[in-house]
C-alpha cells in the first residue's frame, strides 16, 4: 500500500527532555551547533525506532530540529521576514504567541531547505533492518505566506500585483519540492491552516479587516497549492493536513468544513488529513465532496489532551464517516501533531506513544492492516 497508510500520523512529536535542554544551552551560547546536531541526531534515532516498534509505516523525524512547524521553513525562503502575531488572530488561553511570516522581497527558493534533515531521516528508514517503512517530510503550505496578515503581509512595493506574488510562490515551492525529490523523498505533506481557519466566521472577519474577501480565499489558496504542485515529481505521494491551530494545546478557529470543502478537495494531492477530534470540526457530511481516488485521513485521536480515547468510540466514528465516503477511502491518524512548536502540547510522552499505538491497533482491526 502506498501512503497515506491506514494508520498514519501528522508529523510532530514531543521534544525529548535531553533535546530541549541542549537547545536551551545552544541558544544561550553554552553549546556548539555541532554538539546540538549530535543530540538532535540521537533524539531522532530514538523516536524513529519507537515509531517503527509500535507499527507505524509512516515515519517522521518528529520535527525535532524545528522550533516551529512552519517558521523554520518559511524563514529560509528568499524575500520572507518573520514578525509578531497580530491581535485579531491570536491563540486563546496563552500569553505567548507564535511568530508569523511576512513578505518583504521577491519570493524564491535559492537553496535546498530542510533537505539535509530528510537525508538523515532517510538513512534511518532505508537501512536493511528498517522493516519496510517510509520517511515522511512535512513542510508548510504555500498559503502560510499569506493567510495571517493577508494583503497587508505582502509588501505592495515589491508585489503591487498579487498575481506575480502567487506565481513566484509557486515557482519557489516547485523548486523546494524538487530538491526533496532529488534526494529520494517519496512522501511529502503540506501543513495548512488556511482552509480550517476560513471555516470560522470570526476569522473571516479578520480577513475582511486585512482587505481580503474571505469568500474568494478558499479558491485562491487552492489555486496557489495546485500551482505549487504543477509538474510534481513522479512517484511522490503528496498529502495535505488542515488544522485549526495547535500551539501549547490551544487553538484559533472552529467550524465545520462545509463552506470550504469543495475548494479544498479541488487540490491535487493524494489525501487530506482532516481534524475531527472535537465538535469544533463539525460533522462528517462535507466528506461527500471527496473526489474518487482520493483519501481522507480522519484525525479522530486528539493531541491536545492526554486522556486516551476508547477504541470502540473511534470505530463508531469511522463507521459514521463511512456513510459519506467508502471505507476503502479512509485512514486514521491523530488530529494534529503532538508538538507543532518546540513547547509541545499538554500531553506526556507516554500518552503520546499510547495514542499512536491506539491508531495502529484500531487501523488493524478496522482495515486488517496498518
């Protein structure tokens, strides 16, 4: 079976304590970059072995080398600057807020980004004793260069015409993806919050305040992703994960997928990782728009709380989704990553692994494979 697998995962994992301590030392100037890299390598080797041991076939490096799921990638694109979060789109329940990207120059990808991290992961998953697993890379969606600040986040002096901006973004992403393909990457995921955020009326109002039409944005973002995937590398599985915010167990948006489903499902990816862990995500009905041949990966296991879900309840919800999509077109995963930022969610490492074990066990019982 090609990815996504029946039991899959979004990507990020809690940072081991030894790595968190090493990174703090590095930022204080008390540890060299080379020494930090060795700790990262050891920590990644450990989480790769644990993923394989519990039966996952989709293996990530846990994003352990990153501070933020998106910023570490976006800041390495030409023309991108990093700024503070605007008041109208803040995460609730926490004073600290993640930074956001803005565009202050011509967007391009003039060098490989995070490809060295993939090469190390690939070395761990392609070894003779690796057991037929697949290395999975996660990068932020192209829309993450625009969503938070809208038109106000793209310098008008640089891009008086947004059509040129989106063209340059597409070319930059085509280049970035090609760098991964050249090193043998066969499974890449775009992480995206734009579609799920646009399900929320409050966020739509924030878009209007930024000078954008929220009714038009889903199609604009879908076109941007499709342009980025034009001439995609042969044999590479590409999926998209959509999220309502995941920062220290807090979130930004709520609302069902109905208003954006048709636009989102027009994107030329192989599967959609979709949050369905709480009432904030709405019903399964929008799955009726899923095109034939595509898969929906149901995020039914929350990463925001440590309580372990019941297997029977997960199976019941898979059956409910099956009213709109054939069971063969469905897979199972956690709702998001466990540590989209270096802070991590309010979940213990033990709970994290138990939740991933649960995903594998339920998948085996429902589909006969993980």
